[in-house]
């Protein structure tokens, strides 16, 4: 879904507790509770289009799933905060490796490129 939206210049939804909750709701049989409204209803429909899984019974699990959504957001945020510079370095390496993939056969060029990249990083 994200790649499809990216390729078609559509807005990619921010990962929030609501996004994760709607993701989990797609895997559950519909129940007689309050239905999602607004952006949550749109997200739920988009996720349902992608869903090919067997639907599970999620009755009486709302508080557990809400807590789990909070836990998942916390884990994502902590991962980004702790590994941000590692991800930037990895991106820079892969970008220049792709950009100069023809010249990467030359060992001297490769050494020089990585020296320059390290100075930038």
C-alpha cells in the first residue's frame, strides 16, 4: 500500500496508534461496536482491500489491542531514535554505491569514494 501510494504521488498515512489499530481491525470479524469514522474508516477500507487472511474473533480484546498499539508505537519511535544515524549512514552508502556502480569494480576508486563518504558522514 505504501509503495503504491508513493508511486502515485498520494499521501502516505502517518504511523500512529490509530493506524495500527485499524490494521489490527482488518484481521478481525466485524462486531457490533462503534464503527470507525473519518480517516480511520478510510484506512480500514484500504487495509481490508489488502487483507487476504482468515478473520479472527476479536471480541473482548479491545483494551489489550489498544495497549499493544501503544507498545508498537513506542517500539517504532525508540528504534528510530536509537538507530537514526545508522539508517542515514546505510542510506548514504547505498545511494553512492548505486550511483557509481560501474566504477565500483576499480578498488582504488572504491577506497577513495569511501574515504570521501566517511568525511561527509
